[in-house]
């Protein structure tokens, strides 16, 4: 609790974003009779222990062997001291709590507004994008030209797998910055992350 109180001030901008995002989401969902969507937040929360455990395991193995090769007389004891220091270093418990309390509402807001976009602004840009595709590809839609090359289950599955890899990059970077990084740039990153999801993921999605 001391760490949470001590690190609260640095996270005020994130709490402001969370309040604004949730307030806007509730207003929009009530106005258009949409339902609150928790799918994205559940996905986010389910990934937290996986990524954090993986990071701690990699760091722990590296540190243990570092101590062993450095000639430590009691690498296990020294490792325990390092682990305790790492857990409490730089108000890490507070950082974890504040990140979860601010990013989780962001995911709820994103998922909710995304699910009710058709109620707010039907996909009126789709015909425009379709015409642009035909102009760029000489009267064809891109999939018509790519289908002979990519229209096989193995190729499609491989592309799908490659596409999903960005989730690991995104969440890996998020958890690294949120739980293990320090300094002002950490909060700057989290603010940019939050605004990207809400502005690009919701506001621009509504516009286009």
C-alpha cells in the first residue's frame, strides 16, 4: 500500500484518461443502447500473468547463472536477495496496481465502442475503399489477384499465425514498460498506448 500511495501522483494522467474514456464510453453506449463489452479486458487480464511469469522466469534464470559464474559462494541465497530487491525496486508493486487499474478500463472502453460502431456509423466508407481498390489494381479487387497464390489452407493459416504475432510484441512491450521500466518515459509510453487505442481504435474507426 505504501508503494501504491507513493507512485499514485505519477499515474494521475493515466487515471484521467481512464475516467474520460469510461465516461465517454458509457455515454455513447447509453445513447445508442449498446452493451458493455468485457472481452478485450478479459483477454488483457488473462495475458498479464503469462507475460509477467515469462519475463520473471527469463530474468531469474539469467540472474542465477550470472551469480553462479561470478563466483558467488551462495548463489541461491544471493538470488533470493536479488529477487526480493527486484520485486520492490522502484515502487514496482505500485506500478503494477496503477497500470492494471488504468489500462483495464481502457480495454473495456475499446471493446464496447468497437462493438457498437455499426449502431453509430454504419460502414459507409466500404464502397469508397472498394472503388479505390479497383482503381489501384486495374479493375480488380486485391483478393482476386492474390487468391491463386494465397488461397490454400496452409498459406492462410501461416499468414494468420504471422499476423497474431503482433499481439506478443504489443503486450510484451506494454508489460515491459508498465512493470519493469522506470522514469518519465514509462508514463509517456502508457499515455501514448492508451490514446492510440482510444483515438485510433475508436474515434478514427468511427470516422472511417
